[in-house]
C-alpha cells in the first residue's frame, strides 16, 4: 500500500517520517487493545449512510484511552430531519462509547454544527462531559484548545440569510457520497482500490482548497486568544497536523471517508491513525513530534483513502 503525505501548505513545517504498517495477523500480534493517554474523533455523522461504522467500531474495539474527545458531529441531526436512518451498527457505536465511559474512560463531547442541539445539555453526566470547548494538557505540558471548528466557518456561523448555503452544500456533499458505492463496485470488479468522487472534487475545486487553507489559518489565529500552544478541531473532514507561527494546528479528520483519529501516547506525542475499512485490514500509523517544541510537523494520509 503506497504511503503518501497530506498535501502540505507550509513546506517548511512538514517533514517525512517512516510509516509503520500492520497487515494480516495484526490482531494476533497485539493481544489486547492499544492504550493511549487520549484520543480525538470527529465527524462520525451517525444517522447517515455515509458513516463508516465498520472502521469506527474497529477503532473503538482495538484501542482504549484515558480520555476520549468527541469533537463534534457525532450524530447528524440535519440528515435525520430529512429522513430517518439508524441501523444497528450506529446504535452499537453509541453503546461502545457509553461502555467505555462506564469502565472509567473520561468522555468529553464537544457538539458541532450538525448536532448543535446537544449544546443545550452542557454539563457533567458521570464520566461524560458535554462542553462547547475544552483545554487538553498533554503529557509533555502542551496546552491544546479543542473546538469543532464551525465557529470559524463564515457560511455556517454567519447571518441567517447565508446559513442556507451550508445546508445546500451538505446536500451536494451527500449526493457525491451516494455515488461512491456504485463507482467502487465497478472499480473492485477491475481489481482497483477505493476511490472517492467527493474527495476528488474537493481536492480539484480551487475554491475548496482555498477555503481549507483559510479555515486552518483562521482557527490557528482564533486559538491565540486562549493563550494555548495548539488548537485541535474537526468540521472540514480534512485530517492535518501543521504549524501556523507559534500555534500548532491539528485536525482529526472524519469517519465518513478518511476514517482518521488523533491519539496521544503517555509521552505527549500525538499521532494520526488511519482505520479505513479498505486498507487491506492494515492500520497505518504516523508518529509525530511533540508540536509544542517541534520545529517541524508530520502529516499523514493515503491518497487512495483519505478524503473530504
């Protein structure tokens, strides 16, 4: 499986590192779940056909963590308002998260724009906390502001007359996603790997690329007011680790296409992991340098898998 880095927008702040892959027999080599100090997932979009629950359940079963941050859009209320879609696997994801909380994992849920109704229930419920944002301190002392990211999206948080554009964009994205199964059915018949039309369109449309770059810079600038070392978000379905001046920027991606998460080891080092179900049962992991003190950052993706 080819290993490629994410398209970098700051060439001075990105370096290549050796990637570790595990194929067939991976579960036999690791007797129990891999434990991390913390993990971040976002944009699972439960309640939509695009949610990759197979990969998400694999991640939740094969990893444990002291703290799990759900960085918004856990449940896609926008989609559920249009049509009810809730298969058993989506329920299994909720049950798995609740089970981890009962066993001692601290779960911090930061609602996004697709599940903004949950902000009405901010508070602490046992080991589960619902908050509008959070500050995480890594094992190495790095302070990270955690937000979903829609706060910095002008289309979403703008005036009422502009908000309809966000819904229109969501419908267009869901349409492109709906074409992916048919496209990949044909590709598999010819022995080809997974490919995403929606991700291809997003990478090729100049305005989308420009929006992502501006969004990342805006989030990093926004974090400065909190006097933190880094900011971590989701929202744009584009996993990344990069640096903007003194602020490090993390995005944990999504569980619709790229199926990525960020994890922190006991030493405070943060890595991006890929759990895509089309990854030949392998798990790609890219270690990163502690961004609070690093002069360079690591970004990872598989171009055939990482999207939107």
